[in-house]
């Protein structure tokens, strides 16, 4: 180091004064103590980043194991079932699968009718029920699918695409003796098999526009069963139902409970779950059940649990057309 005053060379960096002129010498550069502190800081920072990365990886593994899509889907289905029961208390019947105009043309889906009962009253008020779902005015709401009607599964990108496209995987099943017979409505007192034994909503294979009123699954479509052969084993699938949860479809019963329906389930069990009063309630439905159906009786003692209806009575209200 060189003295800035006389130019003499200061051989010892630790000297504070020049040996030649006696003036104070200011040492240049970063002190060794500071360098050591910086090295320790950066090592600590890298260690913390590594620990956070490992934590995020472990958290992602935990989420994958617990099937977050199923957890969120169960919450959505429970809210839909609650909305259905509130609608039934307000109008004394479950909503129809769809409404029609004076010529019998489908107008609006059950999904639109329950909007006030699933926290979407603002959206409901904007939709014109006296116009078809695909009118020039109502088209603006086609991509405004409420989150409760989406099926949370896959990546966040796939979820975003589902919402952006305005589609849903939730459907009711229409047919004689179901909860949604075409052209009719069903009251809770009509459900003789019990609200915990009667299927309300199913998770379907193909998505559909959430506002579309004329694409609900029929009983015959749901009961179609196909055999799939592979080198290991022979399995069966119901092409109309989803396989989003390890060869299972998530469904919701009228009481708001959810179940995973394995595609190996017998068609007689599945049909009994879809019928509201066949006097053959399922005794102990399992994911691979084939014959868990009680013998037919003239009548059953189970009645719907009216405690599921939470909305205040509003029977005098006019049902949407």
C-alpha cells in the first residue's frame, strides 16, 4: 500500500500511520472481517433457499396424495345440494332439469335456477329468464361460470381453461322415477328411498356449457356399461361418467353427502341409487359393489330429512319460467 501524502510504500497494511511522514494512512479495500461476514451471509441465504424449495416440493407431494381436486369438488357438490334443498323449500319442489317456453323449447338449466341459493344472486338478477339461454343478451354470461359449478381437478391452467370456456362437468340425470323426470318436478316427499340413498348430481365424462338447458344425462345414457380389456385385467366403465379420481366418479346424494362411484359397480346398484322410489334402497354401497340392493318392499319407512332445507319458506314466490 502506498502513502497518499508522501508516496512512500507502507509495507504493513495494519499500520495506521506512515513511517516516513507520520501522516495517517487510510486503508483501501474491504476489511477481511467484512468479507468473512458476506461469505457467511450468502451461504446462509443459499441454505434458506434450498430449504424453502424442499418444503414446497414436499407440500406439492402432500397435495397430490390427498387429491385436492376431490376435496374442493366435494365442497362444491355439497353447496349445490344445499342450494337444491333451499330451492325445494322455497318452491315445494326440486328445480326442473330445465325450463321451457310455451312451445316446449328448453330455456334455462337448473344451474341457472339455483344461482340465488349458491351465493350467485347478483349473476342471477342479470340473466333474462324470459329469453333463451343463448339469446344475444344472455350470451354474455356463457363464460361467467360460477366456481361452485366447476370441477376442480388437473392443473391450475386446466382449471383456468374450464372457467374461461364456461363449461361444467356436473349434471343431473333425467328419466322416469329419477329426481328429474322430463316435464315434471319432484318434491322431497316423493323421495321414498331416503335422501341419503338417492343420487342428485353426477360428475360426467364430457364437459358441457354451464348455461345449456338441454344436455343433461339421461338414465339410459348413464347405465350404458362397456368392457375394457387390457393385458393385466378386464374392467368395466360407464362412458357417461368421469374417471377423474382413479377410475371413480364423484357424485352427490340428495342429503349433500358425496361418494366415489367405482366404474366396477353393478348397473343394478347404480340404477337403484338414481331412482327415487323403487323400494329397493341400497344397503351398503361400496366402490365395487354389485348386489348391495335390498329386496323390493311395498313401501319404505324412510322419509326425506327436512333439516337439509335452510332457506326461509317462500312458497308464494313465483317459480322462474
